[in-house]
């Protein structure tokens, strides 16, 4: 069994993994160490990798099945691999340029994503991550008690609906990505506000400003003050880490317990990434978790 080196990059979450070549099959011992680092640090990073789409998918297959994004087109020969590209002369927003967790409007939101940098800018273009374990754990006891039994409605309509922001953010300005809008983005999905993660046995906050539109049984107007507070609290600086991409860097993050934000501060430079997303499970509430532990 090979021994890998795990180097934390921040106090809240995040670690770099050294001694792993993702272009090669991983033995059981190495994979077990990678899984432990992933569980312990929520987001893990690898440097100096050179992988093909097939090798990218082979690594991802260790964690589950693949999602094909409903509103953004994948590679023609590998639809599970989503190209995330901003050309040097693109004038619009960047894909992922808001704090969010991916596809929480699904019945089974993503377990995680694996992002690979094919062309990183010389400066800028970092990605920030925020621990939603800490976001929950640093709330007051009274706030936790209120939130533990609540659910919220998630929808893609604000981004991918017919009047969604992607019309302006990703329209003709972003030439290298195929983003669509449609009526199917208007659907809503109900999830617990506080989510139980069985691998860690911990609770995390599970709302985000992009896809969480209101609390179940509340209006959007009634929900806004509390959602605004939670979404601001969730990404306090002490809950975050920041990763600087280099060509060949890879990030694997737990989409259940982290939010992320791709910074749009590299105007005039090209940035190309490939993303593979792992299908997750239906989120477990606190009650679901307690019943699972008792079983």
C-alpha cells in the first residue's frame, strides 16, 4: 500500500493530497486513504495531474454514478464531463460565480464534484469553499432547535428558468459553453434545512442563495430575512478555504457539506476546466439520521 501525504490548507476545511497519480488505477489502500481525507477535510486537492476524460471518469467512478447536467451541455463524446470555460474575451459572468451547492434542486442532489484544470489563468480564477458543518455548528442553540425540523424548497428557476439570470449571465457573452433555459427549471424540490451526513455522523446547514427559494409553508417574502441571515452566516471567512488553480490541479469536494464560489477576477485570461459530478442520495433529516443510527 502506498502512503499519501495530506496537508491541510485552512482551519475550516480543505487539504492537498500528495503522492497520488490520478491517471493510474488506484489500489485499495490508496483509495481508502483518499476517501478518509475526503471525509475528514470535505474538499481535497491534487496538483500536477494529467488526465484524459476517461481517466477523469475512472477516478470518479470510485465514488458513485455520474450526473449529466440538465441545463449545461457536456463533451460530445463524454456527456458526463462538463466543460467549464471562460474565454479571454468573454465579457459576461462566469459559470459558478456565486456561493452555491450544485443542483440542490434535484431529488438526489450531487454527492460531490471533481474539477480538473486544463488551462488555468496566471492569476485570479481561484475557487472558495465553505464548510456547512461549521455553518451549522456555530449557530446558537435556539436557532439550531428551530431549524432542525424545517424544510425548504429548492428550484433552478432563478438561474435556468425562462426568466432566469443565466439569460444575461451566460447568453451570447459566453461562447464556449452551451447553457439552456426552460420550463422544466420551474419545478420545486423539498429538502431538510439541516442535513445529516451518515459517513461523518455530523449535521450541516443545507440552504444556499442560488437554489433555495423559500421555507416550506412560508412565502418567499417571509423566508427572505432568515434565508439571508443563514446564507451570509454560511460563508463567514472563518468557515472557508481558498484554492489557487494551476494547470493540472484537481479538486474533489463534498457537495452535501460545502458551498463553493468560482471567483471572476481573471478578465482577459482564459480558464478551462472539466467537471464530473457524482450522483448523491436524497438528503437525510435529523430524524432520518437518528433512525438510521438506531437501526
